[in-house]
C-alpha cells in the first residue's frame, strides 16, 4: 500500500511505515484516526495495536474502525479456511471488534453494518494477485459451501460467477 501511496504526488501528505503496536507519535496528538481493513493483518498483539490507537488520540477524539466479517457464525470456519489460501489474517466476528475497542478504553458511539450486495467472487479473485490455480480453488470452495452457508451469504450462481453479500462492520469509537 505504501508503494502505491508514494506514487501520488501531494506535498501535504507524508506516508510513514511503522509498527502498529508501537506508534512513533506522542500521546494525544490526533483528533481522528481510521483503520479500514487493517486489523485483520495484525496477527500478533492485536489488542496492543488498538491500545496504541487510543493512546495517540486526544480526549474526545474519534476512531473509525472497519473490518469485513463472515455473515454468520456458521460460516466462520469456511471464511477462515478460505482466507488462509489468500493471506495470513485474523477472522473477526462483530463482537470481537466491539471488544477490541472497548478493551482499549473507547466508547462506541456509532456502529454500522454495511452489506456489499451481490459482490462478484470472480472479480474479487481476478483482482487479488493470486495465481489462477489458487483463484480456482477459492472459487470452488464457494461453490461447495453447504446450503446454510450459501443462504447466509445470500449466494447466487449465474453466468459462470458466484455472487455473495459481503458483510462489513464500521465502528466509531470515542476517547
């Protein structure tokens, strides 16, 4: 992501790489933070990373925190196994995200559940950077999902593609 960001020319923006569990910012220096699709990549010390977000916010500051999650507990195992074929990551459920924020001291002031309706699995895989064999394996996993899982995803198979409703949680926490 940083290599993409550095291609953008803007003298008012500085991009920094650092450890999310040890941010090199002073306490209370930001009024707003955002972490969209970040925390599932923080495999170790996930709570410490959220604690750091809390630390660098000013009193009254807000953090927007968003992650994709399985649509139900029933498909959590499928979701975890499927993503193992794509990347190393944590599978969160909605209550896990709430806990991360609250355990760091945030008060959750807003929660939104967003559904990306009828998302194309083919399109997602073709843009994933994965080799074709891995893409095919993940696609087949979707097709082989049990009937309850297909229902939970509101899955539709048409024109050689698989469409699902993807679930995202967006939390706004205040210090």
